[in-house]
C-alpha cells in the first residue's frame, strides 16, 4: 500500500477551499496522501486569519499557492486534479 500512496501523492494534485475549521482537518487528511498545490480561503476576517495561524496550515504546505478568490484560483491553477470545499 505504501507504493500506491507515494504514487498517488506524486500524481494527484489537490486544491483546498476554506483553510480553517473543517478545512484544516480536510487539508491534513488529504495532505497525507496527495500533493496540496493550492489553498483558498474567501473568509478574510481577523478571526479567520487567527484560526489559520493557529492551525499552521500554511506552514504545513509551504509550496501551496494561496488565494482569496476561488474564481481566480480556478482560472489560474491549471495543475489541479481535485478540489475539496469545506464549509463552516
């Protein structure tokens, strides 16, 4: 199974929307088996920024491109295979 996980991680590129709360859990789970190439959180509130900082999500996936607008993200990020959207 380890070989399949490595293959999956190299080949499947995920993009995550909403990177705090449930989004953090989804990102952590997906990051164990796939390559996280982008993170998007449309919530620009101070609370959202604090939550993202507490979760250290950007530190866990430093190569992931960050977006605030999912429309821009979907237009620019052509290297994705899957999208996970988490809502509060």
